[in-house]
C-alpha cells in the first residue's frame, strides 16, 4: 500500500522532470499527494474508477462531466507484484500525454517497487529477529510469533543448530552473510537474530550438523568473510531446546580455545560445563552420557573410577570375577561410546557421575 510520504516523493521527483501536474491516489481514489496541494485528501472519481476496473482512464473535455473532481488527463494503475497499490494521474490533453504517460507509469512503478521492496525486506528482517528472540527465550511460542512464522514461510523441523558469528570489522557484512548462509543451507532453513554490533546469531534447521560446519566454512572462504570467532552450539532436535542450542553457542564463544576461530560446543563441552554452571546443560550432559546405563552398570562404573581404574581392586570391592568386570566395562563403552579404561573417556564419565550426584543432593 502506498504511504502519503511515498506519494509525496513520487510527485516531487516526477514533477521535476515533467511540466505537468501530478496526482497520486490510493486504491480508494483518495488523493494522497498532488502538485495542486488544495486537491490533497479529496476523492478523485476517475482514480476510483481505475481502482475498480484496473484499467487506465483518459479524461478529456467531452467526458469530463462524468468524473466530478477530475481534470483532463490520464489516470493509470500502479502495480506492485501484480497487485494494484495506487493510481497516478497526469493533468493535460490526450495529445500531449499519449507518448509520455507510459514512461511516467513505468518510472512510478519502479519507484514504488524499490520503496516497497525495501520496506518489505526491512519488515522481514525485523520480524525474523523477533521470532529468533522468542525461540531462544525458553518460553512457549506465542500466537503472534506463530503468525509471524507463517508470514515468513518458516516451518521449523529439527535438527537445530545455533551459530554465533563475530566478524572482523574490516569485512563485516551482516546482511550479506545472512543471505549467503541462506543460499548455502536452503533459503527457508536460516534465521538470523538481531545484530549486536559484534556478534550475529543464526538458527539453522533441517541440516545435518557436520554439513552446517562445512557449508559455513565454505561460505566464509568463498565470500572472503574474515571471522574473529564463531561458536557452534549443541545440536538439538525439538523447538523447546533451541534455547539450549543458543546458550551452548554462547559458551562455545566464551570458553573455546583462544587460538581457535571456530569453536564447537560438542568438542569443548566439558571445558564449558566446568567453566559455567548451567543446570539445563548439566542435565542434558548427564542424560546423554549415563542415560542408557542401568543401575548395575552405573554402580560398576562408580566403583571402577573410585578405585582409579584398578581392575582387581574394583572386582574385590564388587565381589565379581575380573572377566565379569571386563564384560561390564565393555558394555559401558558400547552404550556410551566412552571406554572407561581410557583416561580421556574416564574423565568424561567421572564428571557425568559428579554432576549426577550433585543433581540428586
């Protein structure tokens, strides 16, 4: 829809090049702007007819009486994306305007298109930021946000991965980066949050985590984007956990390795967890590591770690054969993907047990 401000700009810019009066009307025939200011806010019957029929209307002295409030000239429909958004009227004789009218119509539509396209793009960006903000709030999605998502054609489907990107100021292109990532991931699978000046968050959905990392690296390399730091959050699979994906991306930035540009939370998970108390992340970590172990295996793991990986002492404590202990340790390794007999895995298992005990106290 044409605004009064845009109508005034069209009249001003066009009349600089055209020695004829110009009127711009809305789709009800109301004059929004005119070179003859006294006509503003009046109904133009000819424009109302154009709005109704969608066809141009030429008015001369012979049919002038049929169109009260009009003057000789032409009234032309103005379209945006095949939708009527207004009417432009040029005062003058048919002979004078026959050649110039189509050019004025085309120029006006170009001005309207550029203005509305910019406004639409700005609205989409702002609406997307509001959707992103609610998704990472941890609160239930409101009806207003659901409406925004529908208008933006956003259909969320896991997995969900959150990125937080710190760009070098010399090559900082937040809007372009959003477009490039959208192109790489799929136009409807990337949503950007508000640009904080030093950090730009993104939500990517429906794309495998490893593919996300590869495509982000490819886009940055191909487009010459210089990154200071990037945090990749843990992948989650339901909308309610997107907040955890965001928090973990923040932790990846905060607790990542100093010399690493790209920090993946799933690689530095223990480092981040030990650096900041985040109960939801702790709970998820314990569930992921220990969630599929039964009480017998957890008791065995606890004893084995308490005896500092000493098999014989653990067997004695549990009063089981060494072979039984070996079988149980192998079961733990198969289920968790972490081998208790290896130091790096034992550390992760031990920390999960500590968190589990802390949650129960």
